[in-house]
C-alpha cells in the first residue's frame, strides 16, 4: 500500500521484507538501497544486480500509420526499426525542449511499445493523445506490467541458470519474448548502467514470482537486489542523463550532447526547426561531465559551478563515484567553457572545491 499519494509497484512488499530503505521518487515509493549503495553498485559492475523498474511507463501504439506518426512525434528515425528492434529517442515540445527521453520498440509491423520515465508517463500520454492521428490506437498499459532491469557481466550466465540451458539473449537494442514459469517475458537488451544487461517486462501479477526466482537462482553468481542509489551512481559514471535533472523542457538534445539520437534528415518532427537552427548556429551552453580534483564532499544537484571567480552554472547531477572513489557530476556550462580539461570550482556548503571537465564516460571498464 502507499501513503495515499505516492504509488507503489507490485514488488513493494518484497522490498519491505528485504529491509530496503524506501523513499519517494517521481510520485512512487521506491527502494533507494538494500545493503549499501556501494555494495549494490559493485555487484552490477562485477557480478549481476536486479532493479525494480515497474514504476516506468509503458505506452503502446498500433495502427497502419503508427510508424509514420511516431516518426513525426519522436526525434530518432522510427522507420529504421525492424520488428524486434528498439532505439533511444526524445519526445519534444515545439521549442525543442525535452518532454521525455525514452526507448521505443517495434514489437510488430504496426505495433510499438514506448518505455517512458515514471514521472512523465501521464504527461507523455496526454501529449501523444493530443496529437494522435486518425486510425491509431494509443494505450497507457503501465498498470498492467511490471519491469526489472537485470544488469551486470553475469547476466547471460544467470539466464542460462534460469532456463537450465544455454540461452541466446537478444542483441543490443533488440527485444524478444521468452516463456519462463508459464509467464511471457518481453526481454530487451538495454540498460542504464554501462554494463551488459536486459530489461524485462511482464504481467504485474507475476512480479513477486519472477523477482524471487531471479534472486534465488542468481545466488551463485553474486546477485544483489539494487535500489535507486546504485542506479544513479552507475548511470552517472557513464554520463547517462537523468530526466528531470539533466534533461528538462528547458533543455534540448543538442546542448545535452545527444544529437546522435536526433535525425534532422527527417522532413518533419516536433521541434525540428528549432534543433536545426541550433545545430547550425551552435548552442550557448553545453552539458559537460566533470570530476572533482581532490578528496572531499561529493557534488550534488543545484550546487553552484564557478569559473574564474564567476558563478556560471549549477550542478544538474552529482555523486560520489564508487568505482573512481571521487566526486563526479554533470552541469550545463557556457559553450566557451565546455572544453576538456577546463578547470571549474564547485561550491559545496559555502566552500569552493576544484574540478575539471572530463571526457565521456567518466568510468571505463578495466
């Protein structure tokens, strides 16, 4: 049960039983950690970890012109997707601002699944419904599904144990259906950690069974249940942006350094004209990763960023990296300052600590 305002996933009781620390997140009550953020982080880097991502939204689109319509609504080129393939993309407003970043999967010739951020699900659905073309069916199936992210170098071995045979998982950004314990699992080779892994979706009522089986069978592989804390440190080491922090309706994909996921060759999509101008003229600011240059308190969102005695920005994401054992973060800075090695200062509790702009990703696997 929830507190009356926040939602809970089908695994809420399992999280409580496992002693997870629960926090509000995007309108949901979610586990931030079970043992410790560092332990869970290292489990994913070295073994395998499982995250509850049932809070994320699942929208479906179907109909004869669904591909053409989605191509006008999203930045990446949906027409390039064969059935069983997915791609990272953006839903923009008319100003080119980011409503949401998401993954779209082509699950059939005329059928698509959009996996969207939890806090944006209702907004995304309303925006898409407002622009829906005739003859198409748009559904919010979020309440019907549970989701798990299974991440780490032992993910293939885990599936071999689950199925008691060698399993051929889908290729990167592909999605396929597997039957497990009588449940159809949609298994996508995607993730938010920088490690090998999958994200799986299945009927919500089967969530406790699947969760418990994964943790039981994965014990020999060092599996750990993981919370939002480790998910944040893992993604930030890879410089993967977080919607609501690094990506907002006030920011666009070009200045976020994510132009690769924008196909300006398409004749039409929402926000195209604005992004085309920005691509040609350049953006006044850019999202950059930085690393603290000495031991000290970690940077956090909204801490001020200084350069040559001038306050130029604020941190959008910041944490202590368990892999690097030093503070890391991201911030939008003036384009002229967005140079590798550029020295910055991060104001933390009234003191300024030195940092430098680094190359993506901040963590590289040994």
